[in-house]
């Protein structure tokens, strides 16, 4: 049950909030709804109450998916869904950029006061908003992903090293002029919310930045994993190969190519890697070595068992806005191997609940896994540390979001300006 926010935790404006999918478990929209400040959640598909009431007549798989597209505390009357755009998700006809563009513009048409816009939609939101001057509420961007110039700089250097020219991120395809436009648009926001210091560093490196920058670290959904992880941390590690786990899409920016190369060098006697992903291994990864096993997307119950049955979670991302899966791993008592280009800086105490490697370093990955293989006492120590990690909470995240919005409200009231202005 959600704790009732204190009176001082309220907001003066109502806000349009826009994002596609069940992003962040709807926590940003919930941060608004639980203080009666959500005007409209603009999204692609939100499960209507009527469908959920008839769940007895639908297959369990469908019901499970529908339940992920809803959230207690956010009634469907406070949402505006472009559900037709979600229909072709599983087909080649789905154009995510076109859908995102439509969502941003729909949010701009709906807005009457404040806005909380995820960065994917900020460009199209502003395109339509510039023609309006009647909004007196703060216009706030949630910079969930690193800024475009930060992404382009880091990935261009890595691609020179890897010689892989496939799977380009959208930000990598922007021209110098387009990068400058994105930076200038970011600066028009009354405030920007980030979830990690890594993203904040990227914003601060821009030529101009929003007047207010606020941090709101993502929460962790611990559930029943805490008790299981503490029980497992008391058991001695296995004596065989180090069992590594990866959960998520096999994208270039997550450093999958360097991890696969490290697994080839380590060999089956040193390490085994389980990759849980809804996507097929991309061709640019090359043939997978025999010590790498692919598992398709699985249920929450089975995912729980994967976390508990492995020794270490590894995802050496080149760029990561946060990395919710790091929190999820730690919540299961699973130590993490990560890079500082993520929220790992805030989540990992090196040598206590995880280890850090340099982005793009196969040498670091190999030596780190080898150190765990040769020092099982270290692995046991990291497991205990992971199980004891105090993680940020979702209630804290929601409170942090509202704190940034209140600061933006105060600043906006003292220095009003046209919505979407320069």
C-alpha cells in the first residue's frame, strides 16, 4: 500500500505526463496521481477497467500483459491512450519513432498547466507547444536517458575500437546541427529530472542547461526476494565455474559485444553466462561461445529463480540512464559487475556488493571474473553485501519527483515566461 504523502508534499498545478509502455511501472504518473496533480497520463495503451473486470474470460497470458499496463492509483479516466499505435507492436509495421512523435504532440494538445515529459517525447512536445502561450505551470523534462551528445561521444569512440557499425542508437544518427537543437530544447525546460549522476554529468557538459536540475533515483521492487536472498547469502558459493547472469536486450550500448568476447577468453571451465532476453542474439555479436546460453523472456516467478541460482549479475553498459536491473539483482542478493556509465556509481560499493569495470574493457571483465573464481571468500562477501544493500524506494522516488516539480513551480511563479519559450 502506498503511504499517504504529507501536506507539504503537494503540488500547486496539475500535470500532463507522457511516456510509452509501462515505463518505470508508472511511478512518475503515480507521483502526480497520489497528490491529485495528474491531469492526464498520455501513453500508447492503458488497460481499461472494463477489460480487467472480465479477466476470467481471457487467457492468463493476456491478462498478465494487461495488468502490466495499469496501475493502482491511476484510474483510466486520467489517461489518454493512443491504443491503435500499440496494436502492431509485434509486427514489422511498428514505427516507435512515429508513435513517440504522436504521443509528444498529443501531450502538448492536452496540456493546460504543467507537464512532466519523458525525454523521448520532449522534441515533438515542444514542436506543438511553441504555438501556445497559455500554460502557466512548469514544463519539466524527465531525462531518463543520457543526453544525445553524451551518447554520441561515448559510442563513437567505442565503435572505432570494435569496428561494429550496426545497431545504431537514434542519437548516433543525429547531425551536429540536430545535436545543437536538442541541447537548446533541453535548456527551455523549467527543470530536468535525472535518475543518476552519470546522466547529470552529461547535462552539465552541455552549453546551456535548465535552471533546475533534480535527482530522483529509481526505487527497487524487493517483494519476497529479500528473505530468499538473505538465506542464500549464508550458503557457501559453488566450486564450479562462476555463473554469470545477464537480463535485458542485447543492444550495443549495453556492452554485449565486449562481454561475449570476454566469455570466449574465459572458457567454460572458468565461467558460464546465462542471457535472459526477449530479443534474438544480433548477428554482429558473432557465433556465441559454448559457455553462453540464451533464455527467452520468462515469467516473474522463473526470473526470481534465475537471480537466486547465479553467482553474479553482469552488464558492462557503455551508456545507461540508470539500470533498474542492477537494483533488481541486488534486491535478490546477487552481486553486480557494472561500469560507472550508469547508476552503478550510486548503487555499488566496490568490494562490498559488487565490482566495477571500465566501459569497453575486455581485460577488466576477464580479470574480474577470474578474481571471483580464485577467491570464493570474496564472492561470499559480495553476496552478503548485496543481500544487505539498502536500496532506494519507489515512495522515495515519487517524493523526489514532486520535490523537483515544487521547486519548478516556485521558480516559474517568480519569473513567468511563455510555455516552450526560449
